[in-house]
């Protein structure tokens, strides 16, 4: 049996603290950029102009037959912060999820960095296509860019999708890892990943809850991910739950 959804948060080093919920209002207010500047002063936070240029480039590259859709493989599964008209279970071809992005601010600290998922080249990745209303898509994607493109951890691009049965499912925007970014952690061994997830907490919550919520978000779609399932089981054991 699976452990209960959303286990209690990991106590942060130095004592308990209240987490901030990542909402549309929080993103639109600019508080996420302020949080990153305060907790990670060495990070080069994107300007509004840089984010707008990045989004414009991705929209200009939209395949002619593509709907406005975003591929969710991590926290977008359980907290998209966008207005979504349809969710479709899909497979991203040529990519796989990996805990390879250091979180020194949101779900960690510089002393105890957490880990976030990135989409890495090779293999396949099951997740969800989040379809947007074409009329609202530019505004909804602008909110998403405030969330995912605070700095240069990701490279947004269109990825090819298939249904679980292998049929064509169109295209979607996915946030793939930027291997040249300063937060890229590389291919970490399992023990190192679990230690990061077990000990990290920041203003947006614990790294452990990020894993558990993602695992459960996939389960709600009927997806079992052996990589996340194994990490979750070992993390529960590490935390003594």
C-alpha cells in the first residue's frame, strides 16, 4: 500500500517555520523573485524583459498543429497555478525526469539545498498535458514563466507527446533542465538524492513533500514511476515514518 498523501513536513534545520503557498497571486505580485533575491543573492534573477523575450521565442516556435499545452512532470501535476481546460495523461518522448536541480531557496537553503525535478534528455517520461484555452494562453503562460523562469535553471521547449498506448498526442511546452545552469546538480546517486530530500526545507515547504506530492499526483493519473516510488519508500524509511 502507498503511504498516506502529503505526509507531515520535514522539520527545517533550526526549527519549524510556516511555508508559503505558491499561488497565482503570489506569482503575479513578484514575491517569488523577491524571495529568490533574498535567499539566493548570488542568483541572476531574470528581468521582466528577459522572461517576456523567452516566452515570445517559445510561442514563435510553436509547431503549426500544436495546441496550447504544457507538459507537467513535477509540481505542475498537483499545483499548476494556471487555468487549465483539460488534463491528458501523456508520455514525453525522448526525455526522463530526474532530481537534478538544486533548490537553495524555495524548498531548501544554501546550507541545506533541496532538489527539484528536471526533464533530462533520453528515455520517456509519463506525465500530464495541461491544455489551455487559446484565448487565455498568453496570459496564463506569462504566469507560468514567472514561476519556472525566475532564473536560468530550465530551458523551455516544445516536446513531442504520445498517449500511453503510443498514439500521437501532439506537442506541449516542457521545462527541460539547463545543464549549463549554476543550479544543475548532475546525475546524483540515490543516497545523495535522499539525503537532500530528507534534510531540506525552505519558504515554499520541504523537499520531501515535493517528492511525495509528485508521486501522488502521478498515482492519481494511474501512473507508477519506479524512480519516484523507490525514492519515496526509502525517504519514508530515512525519516522514520
